[in-house]
C-alpha cells in the first residue's frame, strides 16, 4: 500500500529534497521531511488543493517563491540522489509516519525556539532543528488519512 502515486523520478525528487533539507538531522530527520512532502501530495486542502503529484509539491510556488528553499538555493538538491536517500523516500511513500511529522504539512528551522503557531497553524512538535505544524482542527481532513 502507498499513500500517493509515484514514479522512480518522484523517488529521486523526494530523496534529493530530504537530503538537502535535513541531511544534518540523520535518517530520522530526513524521513520526517519526506513525510511532509507525501502529506502535501495526499492532502486536498488549504495551500495544497492544487498539488496532486510529488513533482507538484517539490516545485510548488507560493508568494512568488518555491515552497522549499532548497529548490531555489540548494546545491544539495541538484546533486544526484544516493541509494540511502532513495530507500528512505520509498519508505515514506509506502506509509512511514511518525510524530511530529505524522500529519504535518509544514516545517521550518527557526534558529530559535519553535513558535506556537506558524501562519496560523498549530505546532505539532520538534525534531532536532525543525519545527513541524499540522493543519488547524477541522480544516483539512485529508491530511489525517
């Protein structure tokens, strides 16, 4: 069973993004970033109503900028995926989920304590340097599937 449809190119995209965004947080940190990517592709609500594929999620533009900073600035994102990250990417598309990223649609590294909300969304928890945020109650049922 998988949470979203994917191709081998999608696995490479997730793998490259996980590495670019969270390599310093180890495999668990990279899995959590990958989980947010999959959550966004699976959610049909809020900022993600029009993103249905992994590619849509990775290259989504909001407010004139890519949603993931690594697409714009990340030399690691543009490096080839390694097999270790590909295996992690396969795990997240096949249903790997863990708190605090389990239902999260957003994360960021504030370089300070995690704020209680981010763009009006409640704090779900922190893993190392990243803060994770879930949708407000009753605003995105599809995020919880």
